C-alpha cells in the first residue's frame, strides 16, 4: 500500500512519524506540506476518513490558524471554502497528513497507525 505523507522538515512529530514508517517498512512518498500542500481532492478524501469533521484537518495550534482568527471564522465557513483555504496554505493543515487508498491519518499516534496500516 503506497501512502502519501505530507510533512514539515522542522516538525519533530513528522520526523518521528517518518521514522516509524521506515522502521515498519511501509512504502510511502513524502511531500513537503508547506510548499506542496494537499489538493482539494486529497483533502476531500481525508475528510471522509475523518467522518466529515473539517476542524480535524486544521492545524489548530499553528500560528497561521491563530493569525487568521479561524477558531471564530471556521464554524460559519462553507466546506468548499475551508478546503480551498487548506489547499492554499500547507501551514494550516494538521501534520503529518497521511493519505492511502484505504486510510487517512492526521497527527502521529503509533497505536492508531499500527491499527490503520496493519503493521
């Protein structure tokens, strides 16, 4: 199963996630989330894995999220606008962002990753 893993090089959690994938010999392609954020189509797929909860896709602890005041704006924002915003700025996307054919993972939780990836 080939995965696409969006990471930020200076993020220790992303580095831990990549290390975990390599240790478990999971085939993946790594992409830099800031310069090559997930597309709207990929975000829609991830949204389906997150039971339609748009908030889960956002890096709510990020500087950009706070600077844009998204905590207050997000509830009134349409799904389409939210997805376009995420696709336009990788700093807004929760990371690591892992998308496979049958799984979509946000953040790094080794137990959840093991269950989802069958490792």
